[in-house]
C-alpha cells in the first residue's frame, strides 16, 4: 500500500474551504474531544459507534479511517489501519499511522484499501460528490465503506434529557455543515448508486454536569461567546441532579463499493 503516494491530479487537493478551516480551529483547541466524550458512553448490544465500525471491517483488512482525529479508532482497527485527517491530532488518544489530507483528494493509490470507516464526519464534508469519488478510487472493488452518522438527541425526553434542554437554550447559530444526502438512506443510495444499510442505535452519555457539558459544549454550532451563558443556564437547571441525563441517537451506515 503506497500510503504516501499523491498523484497530483485532483483539483481539490489544496483547497481548504472556510467551513473546513473552522473545523480545523475547533479541533486544534479541543484535541480528542470526540473520542474522549463518546467512548465513555453506555451502549446497548453492539457497543458504541467505535465498536460498530471495528465490527464492520473484515479481519485483516487494509482499512482507512477517514477524518481520524486523535487516532483512537485507528488504534483499535489493527496494524493494517491508516488514519487520514485534515488536521490530525497528535494527542495521546490513540496510535497508528496517520496522514494529513482532504477527503476530497485522498493522498493514496487506487485500490489501496479493502475498507474505509468514518466516525461522525461524513455528514460534515463539503464537496461530497468528490469525497464519494475518492472513496470509490481508493477502496478496492468489492470493498466496504461504513460510517457512524447522527449525534442528535433522541425523540424521547421522558427524563429531562440535557441535550433537549441545551438545544432550547443555545439555539445553535453557527455555520451549517455538510450535504443532506450524507444523512439519509435515500441520499446514500443516490451518492453510491447502491443500496446501503442503516442501523439505528442510542448512546447514553449521562454523567456529572461537567461530563455532560464536555459533550454538549463541544457543539460545532455553539457560538463561543455564548458558551458561558448556556453553560450556566444548564448548570442551574440540573443543580439538584448528581447524574445529568443525556442520550443521543446514531446510525451505522454501510455500503458495498
């Protein structure tokens, strides 16, 4: 696998969009925030999003972790895994090879991988058609792409879920991200010209107020100057609770290429 090979043919290789730059800055000051908050969440049968992505990959496969962040997932995927990220973190969230690159212009040879996984990033990408084209190029025919999507609150608010309260207080007003097609089965079918599978699951990240705020306060759409107000309003709302309830819904989406 020529993991460092770049053919230079892509017009998308050097362009970082304004929204990508925002994400770069966000993660530069919060390295490893996604894995730190979500890997502690209680999950039902099948495990959390990381567990499900590991299970979606054939044993011994050459696998790419797209938007790998702190490499937590790379370290779980095995010795033949490689991570790529727009701004890879060097914080000790995980280990394994990593490469800096855009999803729209992956710096790998054709058919370099048997599979690709992506944790909570596919629905954020700009220029999604270019991303899908690159996935088709670097994953061998017959390979698989699996992504964890979602991250919104569950519909059921029976116990006063802090995620619902957060959205009501914060009224997120930051930039929107991604392409709607990345979030639905119909969108995936159109993008990949193949029938995907979508498996719904929930993750419980309830805990102390600080634990829950670490997750909620990392919202891309929470304006930084509004964070202190929102945090204080939530703290007051849950002042009498040792354990703050917080649940989110996700999907494991899988498609053969």
